[in-house]
C-alpha cells in the first residue's frame, strides 16, 4: 500500500555502512527477501554474511535504529497508485486485512497515523509469520482458502499464499527483483488501479475477503 521499498533499502545501507566489504551482498540479500521480517534478516546477515555473533543488545539496537530510520519516511511516502481509491471504494463490501513482516505494533501505528487503519478488519505483522497469520484469519472468519485473495509484492507473500492454498496476485513494478518479475504463472498487477479488473478476470469478482500484504 505504501511505496516503502527504497526507504527500507536505504536504512539497510546506513545500518551496515561500516561493513564495506560485505555491503553489496547484504543489500542483495535484503532486496531478494522482501517481506521477510527485519529480525530474521539481521540474524541471517550476522550469521551467514558477516560471520559474526549478534549479542542481544546489538540486535535490539539494530531494530531500534532501523525503526527510527524508516518511520518518518514511511509516514511521508506516497501510497501505491490506486491504493486509497481501492480501500475507500471496497472496504464496505470486502473484509480487508493487512498481512506484513513489519512488527505488528509499529505497523498499526503507521496505518493509524496515515489514516488507513479504518479500512481493515485486522492488521497483523511479525513476530507471527505470514503463513501463521493467514491460517489464523481463515480460521477466525470460517473461510475456505478459495474464498480469500492475497495481494503481495514479494516471494514471501507468494509462498505464504501457496502454503495456505489462497489465490494470489503479485504486484510487479520497476523496483521489483528480477526473479520476481519473471515468476512463471503468477497473476500480476503493476499497481492497485488494476486490482478490481484483475480480480474479476481471475474469478467471479465477488470474493468475501481480501488479504493485503504491505
């Protein structure tokens, strides 16, 4: 919903600027794993790229720094084209949820301050995985997987949809990783102006629930 990809990449560059030898590999890992929580990324970077221990205090400091670097920019960033119109026009008919890798409290605060929280029946983030969140929504609302639709912009989103058998539409745009742009067989949109028509082409256009990943 919010154009935050570049904001998050800049934050990773600043956090790991001192690790010049490994910086491009760190950024490549971050960009290839959109939708993965920052917690998992930090642990992977230290264990598998930097080959360094990550003490609890360093981990906590990284999480705090990342949140500070991103928050003001995310609050000011533009919405994905068509997002506000889609939410305004469809939230009364569809049950909308946010499923994200962002920490849940931070996510709720961002959407509240952007005035978007009123459109959603639930706002869910880490530490729960997207698979766990989708399973919970389906169970809580007594839904079959085919009664839901997940719109996402990362491989993590696609895998969570596949693992729960929920139909999926991927957002593919100029900033998407090359592997995402060429995912075979994936129904795609470039922004949310295309979503209503794409939903109708992909089904009956009257799905009772929409799962939206930010």
